[in-house]
C-alpha cells in the first residue's frame, strides 16, 4: 500500500508539471520570462472598449476627426533638412503674400502696375493678374509686357470767389445834410460762382515693371457768378478809388442801380513720364503741362440827375484776362491703401513752375440823355506781361473694381494757381474815362483755387 501511494503521488506531480509547462509555452514572452522583445518589433496595438456588438464582434475603433477644409488647398513651401522651431508645420502664406509674389520685381522692390487692382484669387488657389484675367474675359486683352489704361471722369467743380474789392457804397447824408459815402453795398468777393460739370480724360501705358507715361486733358467752363443792386434812386456811389479812374463817392454821379457778372473757364493738357520708386506702390511723375485760365468781368449801372430826373444814362465797365501757362511739373502718384482684392485708395500730388503769357483788355462805355457835345463815350486799352506762375494739384480717389479690367473711381480734386491776371485786380491801375486819354496796366497777382468731386471709370487692355 505505501508503495502504491508513492507511485500515485509521483504521477500526479508529473501531470502538474506537464500542465504548467504547456501554460508557460502559450503565454507571451514578457509574461513567461522567455526571449526578450523590443517595443519596435511589436505591431501597433489599438485598445478597444470591452463591449461587444450584437453580433458578438468587438466594435470598430472610431475614425480620426479631421477638420473639413474651408477653401482651396494652399501650396506650402517645404524646406529640405530638419525643421527647427516649436512646430513642425510649415507656415502657409497669406493672400497678401501671394499677391505680392506675383508682382514684377526690379532688384529688391516689387512694382505695382496700373492693373494690379484687378489681381484675384482663382478657385484653384492661383493668383491671376488684371492682364491674365482680361485675357480670360476675351474682350480687352492685356499684353504680358505692357498695359494700356484709359480714364473718363466727370468733375463737379467749384472755384473760390475773387479777392475783396469794394465796387459801390451806399450814398448817405451827414449831419449837415451833405451827401457822404456810407457802408459797402457791393463787393467783388460776393461774386461766388455756381458749381459746374467739368470733364477729364486720361490715357496711360505701363510695362510689366511699372515704367510708363500718361497724357491727360481737362476742360472746365464756364463758371458763372452774378450780383445786382436793387433800384434805389441816387442811393449808391462808386467806391474809392473808383473804377478805371472815374470819380467816386459824392464827387461822382449818384447811381440808382447796378448789375455785375463774372465768368471764367479752365483748360489743361499734360504729358508725364511715370517711374516706380520705393516699394513699387508709388510712382514719380515728371512732365510738361499747358494750362489756360480765362476770366471775363462786366459791370453796368444806371443813374439819373438829382436836379433833373429827365436826364439819365448808364455806365458799362468790362475787363477780360487770359493766362496761358507753359512749364514743367513733378509729382507723386501712390497707392495709399490696398485691400489686395481690388479696392484701394490712390493719392496724387503735382507741382510745377510755369511761364505765364498774361493779357488783359478793358473797356469803358458811357451814355447819357443830356444834351451835351459828347453824349456817348467809349474807351478801351489792353496790355500783356510775362510772369512766373505756380500750379499745384492734389487728388484722393477711392477705386472700386467692377470687373477685372474695369474700375469705378470716386474722389476729391483740388488745384491752386498763383501769379494769375484776374479782372478784379485791374480796376484801380488804369485810366478809362471821358476825361483823360486811355492808359492800361496789368497786374498778375491772383490766386484762383478750384475744388471738386470726381466720378469716373477706368478700363485696361
């Protein structure tokens, strides 16, 4: 019996050892102490939830969440070698950077051509210039090396009033009952002109580097202003020092009514070369300009004899001045603000010195019903001079693209002229009356100022 128990115990022990060896052989190496494995040798393990589906199979792992792209893919410049920095993602260029990349480059500077405002971003992510876009349109093609631009603008224009110069004063009586000169009844600076509609056309050409030229013509006429004195028998007198040397104040003939008007117009033609400077959004202008400023002034009055109302008459004064200016100018034409999508604000400033061939012609006419030897008197004289003049121009324009080669332009226009002959400045320096021979002089010290609002279109091809 003891020997039989010993055999059974030994057999049971051998069976337990055999089962333990089988379990050890089926377990992973890192649990059984078998051959060591590196982590890189093991396949990737996805840890899933312990739940099981209805069909008894474990659920699939969730798909990774990827943000949906908002637009066309942008090209990313990938550098060779290791990426340094906190992030391994390359920076995606902005639209402004990409628009800058298409601009022609001279040295280190990018150059804006007149059709840069038409650059656009296509659906495939490519940047298209105004010229390329125009070729796609097919009606006004832009060449790759040069672009023509034409502008047509309407200008609502105002001019400043003439300088202060009293024309008539009220005729009053002093404490002794004698006639005396009173306050000013009519001054030349009251001749405020109505606004007018002027027109300007421009033609420009620029190559791919921004070099080019422009030609422009402006016409504004006629400015018109009128004033009058209501009828007041023997109520007015010429203001000192008179007009064309005629007696003034109580020494002259009492005036009962008066009417005056002033007209003027402007013409300008210019040709400029355009050279890009700086970053390329600014162009330097240098060129030649002709400008003509014309003014015509007339004054009529009516009088009657205080002692004999049946005696009456009229005076007529008139002066016209013509200024023809020839000279050179310089300036800057710059893109002051640009959204990169066509909308922008342009600014221009020009200044020039000019030779002014100024001319003035004045006349005086007197007629009375009195029975005198010379009831009608007419006198006239004219003279010219050559002086140096100055012309400055400024402009500020908002540009809104209507199409890739058509823009709407709206802005401000201003012009200042210095050293100009104007009629009001000729009233005191010459003699035209019924008492003395005619003698004419000319003064070129006027400063007309014009301001306006522009509205127009610019097309490119």
